[in-house]
C-alpha cells in the first residue's frame, strides 16, 4: 500500500508498506483523508525535535471502518465513518492518574513520535476511534485540529461574561473562536490575513484585528473599555505574541498558551504578580473535545470547504508541502486523499 514519509528535511516521498495486521482489540481503517498539521510542516523544516526520523506523518484522520477484531464491541461496524484520537496515555504518570491523558508525560502522537496515518490502511485500538455520523469525509479530517482549540477554551474556563482574544486564525485558533463563541463569550480574533479574519468573523468572532494594519494594544483597549480582554488564547507559538498576551490581558485575567515557541520567550514576570494572572498551557485534546466538535459540525452551517486550501494525492503532497513552506500564512489545511472514489 502507498504511504507518505518525511524522509529527511525538505523531502517527502511516497513509499510502499505492507498492509497492516490487525489484533483482536483493533479495527482496520481505510484512510479517506488526512490533514497536514503545523507539526508536520515543522518536521518537514527540520524543526520538530519530537519527531522520529523518517516518520510517516498524519494525525488529522478521516477514515472508514473496514474490519473489526474479535474483541471489538458489536456496535463498531464496518462502514462507519470515524476519526482517530491520535494521542497515547501511559496510564501511570501524574497526568494520566489525574484523568488528563492528553498531557501524558510519555505521550506519543501519531505522525510525530510514532508513525501516523498518511497511508491507505491502518490498524488502531478500537477505543481510539470516534464515530462521526452524518459528516463528510473531508469534514472529519478537520475535527482533530479544531478539538485542540476547543480544549484550550476549556482550559481557560471561558464563560458568557468574558471577552476573549484569540491570537492566530489557523485551524486551532478557529476552533477556539468557535468554542468561545458557543459559550456566549465576546470574541476578538487577530491575524495578519484578511481572508482568515473574515472567516473568523463568520464562525463567531465579534471583532477582528489585522495586526499588520492596526495597533493591537490600542484596538484591544478600545474594544474592552481600556480594561483588556478577560482571556487570551495564544494559538501561534511565537515569542512576540506570547509577550503581547501577557501585556494586554486584563488584571486578574487568564492566558492560555497552545503554540510552542521555538527557543525561549522573555516575559515580564512582574505582570504575573501585579495582574495576579492565571497562565495555563493547553495540550492536545480530550475525547469530549472531539465529540463537542462533531456536535458543532453536525448542528451548524460549518463551512468546511473554506477551511480546506487544497486536496492532494500522495504523489502531489510534496509539492503542496513546499508551497505551504514558502507561504505558511496563506494555508488553512491541506488534505491528502487516499480514498479512491
């Protein structure tokens, strides 16, 4: 079967693998679509220290159940359309003991620390699949990145009285915008791309700020009666935007960081105490976040097609990744299609 491999920095190639064996507690999935994630781009660039060498990428999965193992519950049937929870939990670290296996100390995410789903078929433990009835195969491939944004809103404990500033309108940031809006918060979205900001407004942002065209501090103060946003969700992973989050959040506000910034970030720690801030990390997502995204997609006019920048074959995926590498701000999601209609 065909699979994609990031063979080395700047090199993606199509390889051939044997079809997977399936255990008694596993399901065999036919991969329909897989999204390229920002972590895949960093691996391609040689900047992802967590990625195993010559990794098969892919953890944003849209798949169909083909076959089930002997110990799989009878409710799991061939033909079901599913996504996959791509994270692992060791079961014995403090995060797992606290029922937060999304932050497992020994987590291995598909497509990063272990091989992922950019292949025609894959076998996974049945407990890792999440059914997505009624959704198109392309929409299902968008569930995982949006669930990361949903999880960040949970971490930030957003309520309907909050003003929430989301920094970055990629797929994860869009998930945070949607979830915060669904909770009744007033959402401010910022980015450097007007097309992304227009879409952010359509999915829930009350206000948008193009940070290349407007003074971010002045605009935030205008929108918050000079108080600052109650919550800031940083979905970029950039030292400058992390600094902006701390500097502009309100006194007694909450800052949730999703993105990894390369290297170190210098922060005015005096503000941590002066403002009595809550600063929280947000990692991956929980199954409940996946289910919440699925419910949102099932019950709304979610414009899935507008989040998809291109659909590629395994043979064209390398060129698409290089285009993304050259213009990262212009891409929402690249999907690689393995299903042959």
